């Protein structure tokens, strides 16, 4: 007598409980294969296959736990990636066998999509009902036992930073990586000291403490990086370095500017991704990626770096225990897009050499007057560190007399030959103002006050200028506005000049007024041009918020102002520039106090020659005539 349907179901349930207790497998019941397939896909999604029964392709039983472990191992690098599973129709049954296509939609790191179909087979074993036939092909049709899906990254080509003429400024250049092998150094301290001495000959200071720490934490046969050198630098010391015991070298390429100092602070550098980079960008960066740090390289890193590609491979062990890749899906990388700047290689090199002539931190910005292109941005003496040239916020000193003079001329408060007293000191509301070196000119033409840089003459004229005249003149030259040059920059902060003493100080660039070398170079170019046009450093992609051109400056003011700025060179504080070849130089020196009670001052010079306007600032350089003018002279002579 055959058991009833109810009895069969009870017996099947008891069998399932017994199998589950034995830890072998679960049962799917006697519902159709479609229900079992749904339960399997739900369990795969949720990470719990305990409600599904499994058998191997050979017919043996396998537990849900072991099945899930194998599924994860086969998924490999994709095991934690989002996966959408969907049934593509109901299973087709042929007796006790059924099969159904499923679709797998993976979301790969970075958001790329990878979709394909595989097949799930099912079998019915008597009263145990339908079970999933577990085989690697369920995950992908080409997988076999022991295989793994792995991701292979395809780096994108990093784009160049271009100069004004469209030629590469920062591009791949050959380098030599100098390293050491710990196991090959019998006298480690002596080798490292000798290596440090050799590198000092090319002005590279080695951090021996850090290097020793890294060596101690490395394997004996490791290649421990010491320094990466440009080929020209390595050629100077390479032979002696190679002779040192345990030193090794490796040739490579790096994204580099023409020289180590070339606009370094403004351009930034390209280096291996740091832990901070990787933590901040887990979806887009991987160990070993090259990343922009500082300056334009960091600001435009995403554009320059491009989009890496990736491939999915089947990693399969060979009989000799090696691993071979078989690519089954690929996304090609998208190369980065270049950034075009206004920098001119010849002018930048001259600027870098000029600021290197002084030991103090210094900056030089040069702007082409005709189109306001920023053709040079130099920070000395080594090119790196803070980008003072673009972002510095310091008093302008007497270079700001160019602005005050424009305001006075616009107000018709003074003329070139109007006599303005220049006493040694001048007191306003109890505060005493004085001239550099205790200069006293007496009553002289305003053009002489300007050429000799008399502070007290401007203090005398400050009430006629007024706070409104000061602000208006600064605005006409673009100072105090927000510029968008395509890089971090500071276009100045103008004093409110809201008290007689603050107005007096602001009239010759002290008080609450602060500027950057870029700001003063831009203002100087505006005077030379006859109207303000915002400087341009990055040309492509074009900065979206550049200021529109300001109205033309009054010819009745600009003509005498240019006359006075020429007299500064012919018969004033910048006479050292009188014989510089290449046409007449116009300019204004400046000596800027920056701390109460301190005798230290920043040295300034602003000016133009031909189509080139520029500003020089030497921190704690003293008088502009003594520190900034020689830098300007070096710069201009290098261009001839």
C-alpha cells in the first residue's frame, strides 16, 4: 500500500530535518523548480543559502555553507561588489532535470556595469524535491573549480600641463630611482652617510632617519627607494653612487616640469597616491596610482588623471602552480585631458633664475600686457613651498603709491609739478609717520615725491584722496575683487581707511591693505595697458568666473602716472634699471613694514618693459631698491 500525499510530505520533512541536523544540506521541498530557483537567488543575494538544497554535478551532496564558501571564492575580487540577480524565464523541465537562464548585473568598482547570463541547473531527487546543481559555471560559464574572478586595473594616461604655445610643460620625463639593498650593505651607516654626501652635491638633502627606519622594516632582499632623480641630476653623481656598496638603480619616467624649480609651487607635483589619497577616494584610486599634490596638479587632478579602465579575468592555476589570466570583460581607460596655461617657458626660466639670486623667500609674477596672460610665476629660492606669488597676503608698501597717485590724479587733487612738502616726519592724530632713511626733500614737485618715494608727501595728500578715492582707484585696477585665474589666488584687500591715521597709512601701502605679487602685477599691467583686464593663468579649461574688463582709465591720469613711474627709473629709487637693454623700464619700489615694533621690512618692485609687466617681492628683504630691484634687473637681463 502506497503512503498518502500527506504521509509523503511528512516523511520528506523528516528527511530534511535529519539532513540539516547532519549539516549536509537543506531541502527545497516538493514545489516546482521555479520556486527553488527563486529561493536560491534570494539566498545568494542575502548571503544565506540555508533554505536551498544542493548537489554537485557528479550527484554528491554538498552543504549550503560549503556552497556559499565556494561561491564567494569564485567571485574573488567581486565578492563584495553590488550584484543584481534576475531570473530570465521559468526553468525548462525534462523529467527530473531542469535548467533556467539567470542574468548577473555586477557594479564594478568605480561604477562600471558588467552584465551577462549564466545557467542554473536543478535536479529532483524523489521525495527530497528540487535541488540546485552546484557548479562553478553558475557564477560564470567559463569558471571551473579553483578559479577566481579578479579585477585588473588599467591606468589611464595622465595628460600634460601645457604652456602658452601649446607645448608640454609638465610631461613624462626620464628619471633614475636610486635605492639600496639591505642585505648587500655590510657597513650600512657608512654607505648611507656617503650617499647623503653625494646627493648634497646636487642640492638634495636626504632624510637619513626616515631612510634607516624604512630599511629596518624591509626584507633583506628588498629594493628600498632612496630618491628619484631627474636624469640630468643623476648623471652628475651617478657614477659615484653606483660605486657605493649595496646601491641599486632603476630607470623610470615621471610627470615633471622642465626643471625642478619651474613654477613648482604653482604647478604642484605628481607622486604616488598617499594613504590619505586612497582613503579619501576609495572608488577611484588604487595603490600605485599617480596623483597630483598641490597647485594645478591637485586642482585639476581628476581632469588630468583621466578614468582608469579595468578588466575582469579568470585567474586560474596552471599545473606548475602559476596563475594565468583569461580576460572575460574589459573597459578601456580614458586618457586625461590636458590643462593649458599661459606660462611661457623662456620667461618662467628667467623668473626662476632671478628669484634664486636671493636667499630669502621671494616671488615674481610676470604678465603679458597685451592679453593679460600670466607668463611666469616664480617662488624662490627653490621654487617650492607656499605659493606666495599667487596667494601671499602682505602689505604693498610704497608700490601702492601707484594706486594712490591714480586716485589723486583722477580727483585732480594734484598735478605732476604741483609742489608737495616732504618733511622727515608727519604726525596725524598723535601717530608719527616717517620716511625711509629719515629722508626729507622739503617742498618739491609731486613727480619728485613719487620718484624718491616720499611717504610723508602722501600722508600730506591723504585727506584730498579720501577713503572713497583710495577704494575707487584700487577697484579700477582690479584690486580687492575676486579673481578667477584658474588657480588659488589673492587679488588684495583694501584698507577701509576709516580714520585719519588709517587713511594716511593706506595712502602709501601700509595699514590694513594687503596684496599678493599677482595682484600688484595685474594692477601694474592695467596702468601700462590703460585699463584693467583680469590676469589669466589657466586658459583651458577656461575659468568660469573671470572678471569682465573694466572701463578705460582716464588718459589725463594715466599719462602723468606713467611719466612718474618712468622717472622712478631715470631719477629715483630704481636707477639700477636705467641701462637695462630692451626699451624703457617704468616702475615703483616699495618697502613694506609688516609687524609693529619690528625693523624688518619686505622689499618690492613693480614695473613694466615693453609688453611685460611684473611684480617682485622679497620677504624681509629690506628696502625695495636694495633687494627687489636687483631681482628685477636679473629677470629683465635674462630675457635679452
